[in-house]
C-alpha cells in the first residue's frame, strides 16, 4: 500500500474501520461520510476507495468487525451456563457502547443472519455444550438473539428504569430465564 502524501503512513483496514466506528458513535450512521472519515484519517477521500468501494462497503466492514470487538467467551472448559452468561453480557455491553452500529446491524437482516461471524459460532458452540440438538441450533440461536435484542431495544428506547444497577439486575434476570430454559432436567 502506498503511503498518503499527507499522513506519511499507509492506511489499514483496521484503522479505517475503528475510525469509522468512532464517527458512528459520535454522530450515528448519518454522521459518517467518506469525506469525514478521510479528514479524520488525514488522507484524500479517494484514498479510501483503494480499501472500500463505497460507504455501504465501509459499513459492512465495520459490522464485520463488530463481533471481533466483543469479548467473546473462549472455549476454556467453563460450564456452558457461564459461557452463555459471558456471551450475553458481551453482546449487551457492545450494543450499549455502540448504539448506532447496533441499530444499523439490526436494520439490515442480511448482516445479522450471516452465520459465519464469530458471534454465531460461539453461540452455536455454547448451545452444543448445553445439549441443544444440531438440527435445533439455528432456531434456538435465533430465539435467544431475538430475546436479548428485544431487551436491548426495550432498554435503549427508554422503557426501563434510569438506574443502571436496576437495568443490570433486570438483564441478569433475563439471562437466568434463558439459562433455566436451556437446562435439561436430568
């Protein structure tokens, strides 16, 4: 990659994506433009098109990196209940940290339904540990995703108490409901 005459260092996709996410956090999707991004990166706007072909492609790049930015639970032998709780908390935290990105992703079902992203892979792994049959993984994952997403929508639209501790307790109750629902009687 050639270095920009203005900045002296080549652009990376990681730098482009993280700067675009920051601009989205500050001004929403509508606050992100190729010109603003180029100004933030101290490059000519045309330089961006060597890396992403359009704003839509840029948004796709940012969305692809969303799961990578989450602290997904590793396959470390912890009980599936702990891993599921960690995954739900990571998803919830990420949605609250990046509401514009989260809203964009959920307004574009083709992004959410891409089962190749790390979030789905981790969820499927955890569901297998919980004993969910292979033929039920997609349906169960979709239900859990809808449940947690609904909670986040409810929360971000002001339908909950303003007290963060109360919201945390309510989210914890939601996770407990999920875990109990997946627990198979012995």
